[in-house]
C-alpha cells in the first residue's frame, strides 16, 4: 500500500518548488487516489493560472528485489554515518564505488574494515572539511576505493553514505519500466482531457537510484512507448533528512537541474 502521508509531503513540496520557479501560485484542488472508492486514479490535481495539472507519484523504493547488498553496506558504514551526523559544518553526500570491497573475500575484508572506517572518518574530518563545495570523484590514498563527494557549505550537519548503483542490473531496470508504464496509463486519460501531466519519480536510497540512472531507465521506457500519458517527469530525491531535491528529466535531452533543493514541510 502507498504511504499517503509521504505522497502528500512530496507533492506539496513539489508544488512549492514550482511556485518558487515560476512565481505563479499552484493550488491542489483534489486528491483522487485518496478517495476510498478510487480505482487506478492519480494522486493529485492542481490548478496553476488557467492550466489544469495532473500529478502522479511513483516510488522507486516500493519496487521489490532492489536491496541487493545494501544490508552489507549498512553493516560496514552505517555506524559511521550515525556517528558523524550533526557534527559537520556542511552537508555531505559520499557515494562509494559499487564494488567498493574489490575482489576481497569477507574474511580478508573483515580484517581491514575497522581501519578503513577510521581512515574514512579522519579523511572526512580533515581533508573533506577543508575542500571547497564540490561534486566529483576522489580517490584518497588512505582508502581502497573511490568516493564521489557532494559537499554543500550552505547547509549544516547532514551526512549520507551510500554505495553507487549497479547500472548493469537490467532486471531492476525492466521492473522499473513496467512500473513507469502503469503510472503513465493512469495519467493518460487526463492527458486526453488536456491536462498537463506530471510524473514524480521518487527515491530515498541513492545507493539504488539517482537522477542519472533514472534518466537512463526513462529513456529506455520512452523507446518502448511506455510514457505515452506523461508530459513531464521530475525526479525527487528524498534521501536528505529534511530536504527534497527535485531534478527535471528529459528522456532525449540534457537533464537540467531547475531547483537544487527545497526544505520539506
């Protein structure tokens, strides 16, 4: 069953983001799928000036069989994330190589993981703390794997550690495309009634999904004519503790980040 409270929070944040971009008031007038008698209905209808807008929310996290080795990653680095949360004077997202353990067997890895965690912690508190705001890959000599850093000094205290997605996992992509088509089908009748139709693709786990991978999957979905009911697609990253990051996704064009983030209410 969908999380109605989360859906509303994301859609309301999205509406506020659009108002910030356009300077025009959006008003949600109906939540069709929240009606107890609803059958395959969309999530929200909004008015903006003279435009009618149909909004559908889709959670990548709700798709089954996508957690893979995330429990192992959490055992390796989840404790460090909790330890550093709230201690930094900047917002930090670190994404590790998908195969961050390399070819090491568990027995060998378990002998070095404590040292790896300590080296990572020291590197964050010293080297990363002194870096300017950045978004790029680093390969610290203290660590046996590469790390993608996203640092933002305008926001404090939030840290997220994750493993990058396995972009070759086509079974996950195929299931996501099937899910995209189901949501597109729900929007199609509104598109035929001259509504602007918007799909919000949301994920809270950047180890499983990110805007670049989402664009790749959505382009495949467009090639398979699975997006026939959708005018616009936005990706909603809810991995931050109190922030939602929205990105526009154009299947055949450059992905433009129109709004870097908006505080969730």
